[in-house]
C-alpha cells in the first residue's frame, strides 16, 4: 500500500472543512447593534487566544533586573514621547522572560496601556505572530474599550470574517488603534521572538514601523536570543537618532552576574529556611556557588533545587556532606549536566521517559488528569470504568518524583521547565545518535519526536475506541460541554490523533484499526468526529485568500470514505474501495453537498485524489460524475455552498497530474468561486507554473479579474514573486500593463515587494518603468527604494535624481552612488524627513567609500540637518574616528556648533561620550578645549565629570583644560563628580588641586552633597584634602545643615560612621529646627543610625526648638522600633 503524504499546514488535515467563518461576526447584517458587533469582535479575538505564557515565569528576586531598569538605553526608550522600539538580546538562562514579566507587572506606568505576548515554540498558536496580535489587541480593547472605535470596526468589517488569520490586517488594526487620540502611550512587550515561527514577517513590519518617525506613541519591547537572523533584520535600523534601540545582554554580563549573585543568595536563604541550614552552612553554600564560572539564573535555579531535594544534604546534614555535594566533581558544570542530574534521579526512568515523550510531542499542554490517564492506559483498558486513576494531588507529587524540576505544573497543566529543556531532550534528526559513545549525558537527545508521536497516537486511538463512545454516544441534541465531563483525554484524542498519526508515520501498519475508528456506521466515529469538528471550528486558524472556506456546520450523513478522504488516509481509502463493490464514490454529505473527492481536494492530498480518480477496475461507477467534477450540481445550493470545485480545491497544492485528470473528465476552466477567482487566477496566485501552463493551453482566460482588487492572474503572480509564471503568462500574451483598482501594474507590484527575478522578466518584456499608482504616486524605482530592495532599485534606476542618490548613500551602495553623481545628481539635495544630504546619510552609517566619492565631488561638509547638526557633530558623538578624520581632512569646521539651543561643538560631543581618540585628534587639530555649550555653559571637562569619564578627564587635564571652569550654575567639574560619587573623576581633579570650597546656589558644599548622596569614599577624599567637616550650608534657604546632619536626615549610615570617626560633632544642631543628628535619625526612622549615634555617646534627651526629644519625635512619626530602642537605652518616657 502507498504511504500517505500530508501537505496541510502544521500537520493538520481536514482544515478546509472547518475554517473561514466562525459564525461570530455577521458583517452583512444591516442594522446590527454596534455593541453586539464589538462584543463579537472581542469574542473572535479571544477565541484566537492561546494560553499565555507570562505566568509560567517566576517573579523576580528583589535586587535583580536593576541592571536593565537603570540602563541608559531603556531610560531613553521609556522617556520618548513618540514611537520607539527596544530590542533586548541575551543568551538562554539570563532572565529575559522574568524581566519581561517584571516590567509588565510592576514597572510600566498606570498611564501606559500595556499589552504583551510570550512566544512558546512547540504549542499550537503560542509560536504564531497572528495569535500574538490577536492576544494584544484583545488586551488593548479590554483595557480601553474606546480603542475599539468605529474606524477600527469598519476596518475589520472590510477585512472580512477571517481577519484573525491575516497578519497584515491585524497589524494594520494595531497601527490604527495607536493613532487613536485616546490611545496615549501603548507598550507592546513581545518575549522570545526567536521562538516565533513567522518572526521574519514580524521583524519586517517592525522594521517598517521604526525606520521612520510617527505622530503616535506605539512602543515595542522585544526580547530574544542573539540570533543572526534577528540581528540582521534590525541592523539597518541602527543609525543616529533612530527610533530603534538595542541592549545586548552580552555587554552587560558583569552587571547581570552580580544580580545572579543576589538571586543565588536569595535562593540559598530560601533553601536554608526549608532545610534548617545554619548561617555558616548558608555562607559555605553561597561561596561554593559564587566560585562557579558562567553561571546563569537557570543553572542556579536547577542546581540549587537539586541540592534542596538531595537526601544526602537535607537529612542529617553535615559539613562533610555539603562539601561533597557541592564539590567540582558533583556540581554540574553546564546546563546540560544540571538537566542530566535531575533526570538521573528519577524514581522510574522508563515512566519518566514516557511522560517526557508525551510532553514534547503534545499539541497543547496536557492537564494533570489527561497525563495521568495517558500514563495509566494499557492494553487491558477498553472503557473509562476500567481505569483506576490516581488523584490529581498525588499524581502531581508523582510527577515531581519522576522528573524533578524538569517539568512544571501551572493551572493544572504540565509544561517543560524551560525551552532549553526540550533542546536538551529531543534528537534533532533520526540519523543522529542520542549522544556520543562514552558520554555521561544519557538523557541528552534521548527522545525522538517520531517515536513520541507514536506513543501519543497509540494512546489517542485506544481512547477513541473505548466502548463508552458507542454505548454513551454524542447525539445531535447533546451539547459537547455537557458530554465531555468524566471523559478524560477524549477532547484531546479526537482533536489531535491525526497530528500524531502524521508525526509517527505509521498509517500503513494501523490501517485496519484506523478503518474501524473512521467507520461512520458506528456511534463511536460520529461521537469523536463531532468533537473534532467543533474544536476545528473554534481553534483552527483559517486559511486566507480564495480557499478560506465557509463550511463550519457539521457534515451530516458523511460516509466512511468521506472521512478517510477528508483526513488523507490513502491506505484506508484503498481498503474501502477494494472491499466494497457497491460503494457510491459520488455520494455527498447532506449539509455541504460534497463528495469524497471534494473533501480530499480541499486538503490537496495527492495520493487520495489519485486513488479516487484511478482507472476503473470494474465499471464507470469508480469515477465521479461530470457534475461532481465541474461543480454544476452545486450551482443551486443554499448559502453554505461555496462554489469550490475539486479543480479549484486541488490547484493550490500544484498537483498538475490531478488537474490534468480533472480537465480530461470535463472540469470547467472558467468557473469561479465566490471571490470571483478562476482556476487560472488561483494557480497564478500559488505559483503553480505547470498548472498555469495546462490551463492556458486549455484556453483559460488570462485577463480574468477577482472581484475585490481587480487583479489579473499576471498581477497576482507578479505580486507574489512567481517569476516563471509571470514569464509564461507574458509569453502567452497576458497584458503586461494591466492594472488593479489602485493602478498598480505588474512591475509596480514586483518592485514594491522586491521580487528581482520578476522585475527582470518584466523589464525585458518592455514594462513601463515610469508607471505610477494612484495612491502613493510612486514609480517602481521609488517603491523599491522605499522598501529597501537594493537589487531591484539598481535594475530600475539608470538616470540621475536626488531620491535615488539619497537612498543609495544611506545604504552604502558605492557603485550606485558613483554612477549617480557622475550623471549629475544633486549632491546637496536633502531628504524630506530629517533634511540630511547624501553625505550626512553616508556618515551616519560609516560608509567610507561613499563619503570619499561625495567629498571628491565637492559635497558640503558643513551641511546641517533638521536638528541643526553637521556630519562632524554626529560622527564625533558616535565615535566614528575614521569618518571624523575624513570630514576634517575634507574641510569640515572643527568648531562648527549645532544650531539648536544646546550649541554643542564636535569636541563637546566627543568628550561627553568618552571618545578619547577623537578628542585627542580634534585637540591636535586645534579644537578649543574651553568651548562651552550654549544652554548650560559647560566645558568639555565639566561634561566628562557629569558623565563619569575618568580617563577623558585625565586626558583633558593633561591637555591644559581649565580645572576651575564653571557652568551657568557656578559649578565646577569637581563639584559634579563629588556629588555623583565618581571616584575615578574626583581623584585626578584633586591630584591637580581643584578647589574644594565651591558651593551651589543653595550654599551647599560638595562635601555636604556627597554626604547627602551617601558617598563615603568621596567624603574621605575631600576631608583628606582639607574640606571643613563642620561647614554649614549658607544659602538663601538657610537651614544651616552640616554634612553629618544631612547624612542623619537621609539615612546614610556608612557616611555617619565615617564622619563620626573623623571627629564630626554629634551634638550639632541645625539652625531652623534645632535638631541634632540623633533627633533627625529618630524622626525619620533610621534605626541603625540611632543605634550608632547612641553607641557614640549622643545625648538621648536632647531637645529641638519645640522641646521634643528623640523619643517623642520617633513616637510621633510612628517609628515603633526606634522608639523601643530609645526606651531600652534609657530615654525618659
């Protein structure tokens, strides 16, 4: 028997009978209640919503994620008032998902409307960009119902009933929502886009959104592993002033490692509390872990969990056992070793493997009850009454004993602990050995997906053959939700058994059993098939385009042959035909009037179609009737009739032999579906060259147009990039300048979509390169430029013009720039958005060869863009030293200031950003080292102090910078560095004897400010240089605080200790309230400082101007712990 070949997306067959119209929104119902329409839209979006993964991830440990929330790139992104995107990339186990959860739950402002999606590869829907958009739109509309405006409703009505399947329609809806004046700031968080199956489409739209400025505020925060595909997708967005920002976790590993230490300490303390570890044992365990290099959150979590549950540690704990279990010999060195250690301790490895096989191959996460049944099921079980299932609570514990932390349970559903767990377990291809011989990793790559699918299909089929489905069947009048309770696993088996049959590739050996399962004369078959059908209508993503069918009602009176054909079970179909001489191959279901051939054609199952059209062994009854082939019998049927003939249904799969057979049997070439698509139009749409050729040779109309867009087959083929079909149609005489409703020609479509091969065909055939559509008025070249299709642009531009030059310079096309300037292109033309010339654009992207060409042709080096900045200004800031040298050598003004209010010079930009080599070069070329910005009056030296550029500070001092230069506020470099605690800047300034007596406008010294901020090392440095430890503030708001008083008020215990040790007066009082340091500390509840001051002999009965003692101040503010401490130390009550 011939093995079936499946072609349905995601291994799902029968999809064409259950998709398209969910019966949710009636767009043609004139006079429908608008609120009902809105509710139906929400319902449709919600039905597309899979279980979101956010709550699978733990809450962050306090003290972690701070590397990110304090990162300048994040703060920049967060502060922007227009659309911006932030991409966070990091390796597995670095806490990306926990970070995303933390931001969503705790950080984003209440005024921000936040939506999110956590991608999860391996589960239906959770890896889909369309599901992500449905999920986020649903969240937005629930958070702000006003965003589901009339305009959005109208847009979705135009998009049609299958809008939840269309990424482009959903994306346009999101943009439309963002443009609503009531939207405000919208933040979309997408976690783990590397696990998104259609991430290229998502990246492309994000690229389009953030390469230009928008009037609305739609922000995306995206996390992923640092994969090349994603990095390259965003690469061209990285230019100065871009709305795209990137935080690379690899660059922040020092900070992340410190936070992993915090996490480790928290986990050690948590374990210590559970198993009663002493302080010394906790310290020992923590030190052991901190010595391990390259730790990740994931490794720490897994390893500590293993130690917690290691009986060697938590029973009769001894130091020797702790040393043993944390030794280099026993402690896992890698994540793989951690996973191996978990599974190697399984109480039942064989059962653990079976459970893990089920988890990795399951189409969705199974519930505890479902998994319990799957593991319990054996050959002796024929009905639900035969089962004796373990109670859920006990089974949850059994899973822990079987797999440890390798799996986790959330909301009674079972998941792998982390995506890396699946990567560890699953063998990527059948040819590979589970693990090299001699390896200690016995579990690594120990599972084959094909074998896992076999385990599940056996479970599913056995379940579907239970006698309960025959004796207690699902009748027409019974609702499925009322039938399923008590029938564990039945919904899963009915819905997904075919997925696992395909994955296991064992149909041939299961033919007799499958035939029994698909026998529609049994109640069993009709029971599971009704459940399957209902789930397909509810959950299956509809197919877009002409084949988005509307058959959602259950096909009554369906035969066994139809079911087998529908699922593409070729061996079963053959067995049916061979065993029943009286079979009516043309019989149809009574609901949709479709035969076995029609159902098989809808899924494009070639083997089944060939079987049904096979030459007869006995008589003509083997063949479908002529009316069935060309669809005449469907013409007069009711609305459920879709007008899709077998020919139309099979074309999308490109089975030319089947098409030829159908045409030979009289199938019509010009019959149209409800969208007005002919077989030729659909073949051109799908790129089926051989089928197109057959149809054209049979006389099909090459100018037939669809009803919605007015596109011909040639237009559709050009739009989709099918160059061979385009060539064939043009050769056969199709109109090359045909246009659709927006006047786009085939060449316009091909240029817009970047189909180089199609463009070459059309140009060679004489297509008009100056054609324009009637919406954007773009030519083919401008469409190619707009969408950054370089090769297509080069094909289309053979004359001068400033738009091509700007685009070529921005993208570094050296040869194209040379050709355009040689042809006289305007060097000083500016782009509309930022007023940048070709030279400015080339410098932004460091295209040295392009810059040299433009400079040689005389391009103006001092041109200013919309922000008033020159190319030298930008490149000095960004640190592009080679470009800076080219520009200065080319005549750029080294003192050229920005024409905005800040009026920076290139030197100021370079110094502020820490560009040492550029600063040195500019100074060597005569740049003014004392130049000040135009707003705050700060020199380069002051700015380096503010931005903690220690090495830059030293360079400027060595170059003669004025150490006492003051800004408009009268503050110096030393003041700013001291206030901020920048030791690396303070030290070289003090070494050069910078003035330590400078005060701000409030009369506060730098020592006072350092004490307020808690910089004890800076205090020591300043006092060592002679700063007055008792100096009071003397500004207009004259409270007369000393550094010690400030430190006490602000709770800076370490500073208090330093100042007191240096001899500061602990009884000093401020001039306004007459409070001592002890009084301030008591008043503000700083218990540690109160204790310290009392230990140093502070007067416990000191009184302020109101006669209040420290005890009274603490009590009045509700600081009970401080009050008790004072009483314990003898304070009078």
